[in-house]
């Protein structure tokens, strides 16, 4: 519509600015506004299009060369944007200005996208409720008493509240998919090592965690997933993922698993199981296929796989990250716990606990080798099961969005998403309607490496069947 002058980029940007101003007072999702710069860029886009000959090759190539021309996007507060604060929710970084754009920001802007705002995250992006002492707590637009997930929680809430249409998140244990599940939008953790991590904070440059951490798209409409992934993955979108090739879902092989059995993780709620089974039935009926219920015995040890995979002996302890890597001023989490009790700490309770845990002895020796061997065995089993045409339907979380502070009592429920980071497999969360309380339900689709195109096609199909994103209050 912008390219064909049916609307202008300025009108679109102004509309989203008004929407953000209306909803942010309720959900507290946006922490940094780029409104003035966005409006100026939009005016330049509109002038460029007005002066461009529509018969020219330059105009005809815009869908390929500038697919996001004039379109606003948002990003979570751990991905660097030059000239803007990148706090990651860490008190020590509340004035830390990014010197360069992250590569994903460069690619979005090169595609014509216009950065509109930066969104809230939990402290150090290592908790699944979005709150910190700098910007406060983000609320769920479907029920402000509930959490938005984390760590891309502000992004998920803003998208769900129609304050943004596309956004960028990151995910090392569910940080794209949990907020997508809780806010009723689409969120993709792409295949490992497809989207560059440069400019992500805290930085991860080597080791197994580079396979676990992914930057990926979050959006209200499934059709935008492929477009965004093409931009974010650049050449790998075709060389590795083959995103332009058609996908034939008639040949889909479908598997599903209903829960994780662990003393440390909640079993899935009946609403979650019901949503999962409805998803499976939809695919069966639509494509006249048979699904297969599986119970992968090794999958129930998701938490040890993730914890061991995250335990890199060369990485700094969590309490040092809390001080922004300032070793002489390492955060004393024992002292901070005492200060927190009397409301005197600048740090959140989950971050303090993680800092305390990071003092423990790391997992080493035969124990580590055994856990890694079982993790790798499970990865091979899943890949052999799914191959290039199979999808595993899996819970995205154990329950519907919990209430504020409730995660403190069930801290390990993120295992439903963390499992797939540990196995370095792509997965996507898709909304499948609301429960009786009017909050989102979702499912998670898992594929073999580089099956992103298949997962996106399945997500688009679920959107057709279940309606996709449902505006809050409806």
C-alpha cells in the first residue's frame, strides 16, 4: 500500500505512535521511543516514492530490495541500536549508549524498515517475567494482572496490543516463544546459527550457547514470519533455509507429545492439552493424515540438558554480568538479598537468586559428559523422527499466562521451550484462541534443522484454522 501510494509511511507511523501512547500507560511495554526520527524517516520514504517512476526497474525491484520500505518495527532492549541506551534491564547499564547497530537492526533498516521503539525486558534477560528496577513491570494486554513472559516480554505485549506489527526478539530458553504464547502472537526461534548474534547483549561469541541463542521474528500475522526471516537471515534464507521454495503440507508427517514428566516442572493444564489436541485434529482433517502420539523418554530431562548446555566454563558468572562485567564491582548477591528484603536493592529477586546460584560448582567431568551424551542422543532421535517433512506439536508452556510474581513459585516451567534450545532445533509458537478467562492459548511446533519454511507454512495454516491473533478485549 505504501509503495502504491494507497497510504503513506507517515500515516502508518503516526497511527502506531498514537496507539503506543494509548496502550503503553496500561501495559508499560515501550521503554525507549524513537518517534521523531521515525517520522522524519517516514517523510523521506514518502518523498522518495512520490518522485520514483513506477515504470522504472528501481520501482519494480522494491519488493525484493526494500521489502519493508516505510514499515515500522520494534525491538527488545538487549539488541543494540546506535545512539540509544541498551540497558538489558541491568541497573549498571541504565546510561549505556550503543555505539553501533546490531547486524539484525542494519538488515531491517537496509530493507526499508523504520525503528519505532525499544521494548522492556527482565534484568539480564534471564527470567520469564518482564520486570526490572529501571523501567518497572510490563502487563499483559489481555489481563493486566498477568505476566507477559520473558525475556522478549515487552515486545510480545506491544505486538499483542497492536502497538507494533512486527518485532525482533531473542531466545536462549524460550525468550521469544514464551512471550508469544502469553500474548497470543507468532514467535519463531529459527534454526541455529542462521541469524547473526552480533550486537546482542550479553554477548555470546563461542561455545555451545551460540547454537542455543537465536534472534528471530515476532509478529501478529503469520504471513510476516517468512518475510522477516528472509530479511534477518539474508543469504542463508535461500542458501540454507530455501524459504522461496514451495512447501507441500499434504505430505506432512505429524507427531505430538502432551507433557513433560518432571518433579521440577508442572504438567500441562487441561486447557493446554485440549488446545494441542485441537491443533492435531485440525491438521489430520485438513490434510487427511494420521498423527502419532509420542513420548520421548529422554525429553523429560529437559532441564538438566539446558542447564548443562548453558554452563560454559569460559563465560563470566551471572553476578558479574549483573555489574556489566565490571569485575572490581561484582554484585554481592548475598548482600543484595538482604537489601531486597528491606526494599533497598536495585536488583530483582530472580536476578539475585541466579547470581547466588552462579557461585555453585560448575557441572564437570563424567556427569557433564553423560548429560551431554543423552542430550545429543535425544537430538538425533528427534531429527530421525521428523526428517525434512515432519512436525512435532508440543506444549509451548504448562499453563495459560500466570499472574504477576507467580513464576517465583514455578521457576522451571520454561523447560517446555528450553528443551529445544538445548537441542538446537527450530520451533515456533502459534496462537490457537483464548481460554474461558479470555487469555491466549497456543501450541509449539518443532522441526528438524533448517525446516523453518515447513514450520512457517504450518503456522500460516493454523492461523487460517484458528484465527491467529485475537485483539485483546474481544
